[in-house]
C-alpha cells in the first residue's frame, strides 16, 4: 500500500529549513532584512555574519554567477551533520541557473538532498556533507 504524500503546506519556512532554536547558524550574502530578523528571533543565539567556526546551518544567497564562490567558502565551516542552504533565483531565465548552483555545491564536496520554495523569486536547496565523508580526517 502506497503511503500518502506528506503535506508540508502548513509548515513555516524555518520548519521546512529544519531550523532549531539551539542551532549554531551563519549567514552569507543574505540581504533580506525580514528573513534575518525572523531568523534571529527564532534562534537562542543570533546568526553569525562571518564564517569563523563550524555551524549546524549556513544560509548562503547567490544572485549572480560571481556569488557561487560563497558555496565553496562556506562548505568547510559545516559541522559533519550540518546543512548548507543555498538561496538562488528560480525560473527559466534564472542566473545562475540551478545546474550552476548544483555544480558549485558538488565542487565544494557536498550533495544536494532537499529543495524548498523560499519565496516567489528564490528556491532554497539544501547541501550536506556526504555520509561517507563525515568524520573522516583529511
């Protein structure tokens, strides 16, 4: 018997992003002040705007091809079970295109495993460290 699809429509954005109050969070290139205020209101400790240590969640916005480098800079700052959420333009004429965002994530050693609508103009794609590479010393 096939399980019915889950209905996520009633979940808040932060629930969809898997955010917990005690998460250690960083943001990179996020210009949406409303998102930042709501994020900090949800967290026990405000999100860092600089990458200094390891984080449970990192939110990165890419609005042009030159912003793709943020993904590679953020990836080494993920905790082993952490998530790097990349906010990128959606739609047919999006730049960078979804395939470019994915290529940047893969080049950073990550895999994408979840997509969520962020708003009318952007998609949020979650990248994580592959299970086989977690807790492996270089």
